[in-house]
């Protein structure tokens, strides 16, 4: 495993500007016309770097953002943020706004890039039932994620009991997969618009992620109006053409795997738009929570809107909710 760093002063931002020409609708497969983005471009800051990692015979990259409070004598939490299908890391920085949360809360934010025919756009993750380059070429993204974490631990003071992952759509499904495969490393995950199981297409067998060996707390976000990854299950309208399990299938599986109570504690926002169901009492203090956004579509709650995408809900912040959840769930 080898890795190296590239600093990103403002004068060297062209590498990322090129990556933003066409990318990053937050979903795993809206129509091609949805790729044009109406947003401010990502501009690397003084605490941003690009990490290059060799994994699975490929050179892989990741944007790393350090909070102002970072002190290499004090281990900090790490949050991995996975972009959606046909997106990229720089698009995820803008869409989620996670750097701002990292700056306020003092964690390191890392935005890995998937793979594609182009190095910096139209990238995907191999989630076994997905689409795009990563799926067609059977890219070992799980090994990449593990290798990346190991090398970040060498480069930074990272609290090994507070390593978390989140992502949207294809990246949300990959987040679920990492919760399953890297349960020895991850303390908690927060998939947005994801699923643990799907059929690659109508009539094909369903593929479901295996249970984790260790308990991993989960906070899942999903909009009832999501047409790419339907809340009640079924075939999405995106590029993947996958037929998804219902959201309840993923949640029920993790409740069982973590050994939580089958009866959730339910809270609803004052306007009735956001319902949170929390299942407690899991092994080693694990919890599973589902945040349902009634008017939400295929988007990052509280994040940026993209041309052709759905308007994110503005009455909640996925970043704030998941960070509070992460903070309650270190590795035990």
C-alpha cells in the first residue's frame, strides 16, 4: 500500500475545476440531462489536500479536509463521504456542505473518488447490484476504502474508535456495504437514499449485503418522494434500472443484526414533515434510526440542489443529525 499527498493552493485548483464540468447529480442515476449543475464550484481551501492511494492495482484519490481545530497531538474523528453515481468527490464537497460541519465539530472529512472511464467525473461505486464502470469492471472498492482508512491513520491523528461513513444513492449503498464489510473499523454509518439489497434488473435475482460481524450503528435518511430509489421499493427511474428492496427491509435487517429492540421510539417534527424512528438496546450500545422526509426526493437533506435534481428538504440538516448520532456512537 502506497500513498502520497498533493496540496491544493488556490492557484492549483484547475484539476478540480475540470472535474466539475459535467458531474455530480447526487443520485445513482438520474437522466443524462440531469448532470448539468447550477452551483458554485468547489474551491480548495488551505486545509484541503488530495490523497493518492494504490489499491487493487489502481491509483485512487480522495479529498481530505482538516478542521481549524486539528491538532496532531489530539486524535480527531474521521467521516468518509461517498458521492453518488456519476458524481465525484469535489461534487460531494459542495452538495453536502460537510466541510462546514467538520469545521464546527472538529472532525476530519474525507471525500473519496469512485472509478470511471474518466479520472475525475462520471464515477461510480461497486455495490454488487449497481451500474457503471465500477460494476462492469468489478472494482474492489471495499479494499480501497480499508486501504484509505489505514493510510489516513498513518498521516493524521485519527481516533480509531470514531471512524464513520456516509454517502448518497450509489454512495449510500456503498456506505451500507462498508458497514457490512468493515464492521471491525466503522463505528456508525449514515446512508442517504440507499439500500442493502436490489436486483440488477427486472427478473434478476436479488442481491443483499451480508450481516456485519460486529455491531455498527446506523442512521438512514430517505425521502418518501424518491423516484430513483423508491421508498416502498421497486424499480428506480435512474440509470441503474435496479429493482430495490423497500427502505423498511434495510432498516429491519440492521435492527436484527445489531440486536436492537423491534419497537422504535418515534418522534415527528413540528410541521409533520420529518419522522425519526430509533431502535435502541443493541449490542455494545448500537442503535438504528430511520429519518423519513415526507416531502423529500432524491437529495441530501439540507444540502445543495442540482439542476434536474429534486429540491432538498430545508427543515432539517442531515449533517447535523448524523453528526449528533455519530457522536453518541464511538466504537465499543
